[in-house]
């Protein structure tokens, strides 16, 4: 269902146009919390893997700023990806 959307996102993020990249990041920022959890996870892993450095250090201040806000306000608060530290500590303690 999201196949066409993700291909469109990938193509737009590959271009050098600040306007296009800014627009798609703003769209994703707005709809991120309304997406299905599986697709949120897919987008999160895509941004953390393939596109993190390219967007975090983008030549355009506007793109960098939007991506950094997106990362902090949407991705970092995604509870399905990032577990609270206390849960990780419990798992580590039980593994010994």
C-alpha cells in the first residue's frame, strides 16, 4: 500500500533541490504519527540507515533544520523503535 509512496520519497530525497527535499520532509513530518506502526518503523530505519548523514549534514540549512526537528520530535519519540533505558537494563541483567 505504501510502496509507491516510499519510492517517491526515495527519488525526491536523491535530488539536490532544496525545495523538493524540504517539501517531502514536511509532508512526512505532518503525517508520520498517522501512519501505521509498521510503516513508521520502515521510515525510521530508512532515515537512520541510508539517509541519516546525507540529511543531517545537508548543504541546505533549511533541510538540515527540518530533518533534525523531524528526528528529535518524531523519530526519537517512536516507542516501537526505541525502548526506554530501564527495559534495556532489565534485559541485560537477565542475560547474565
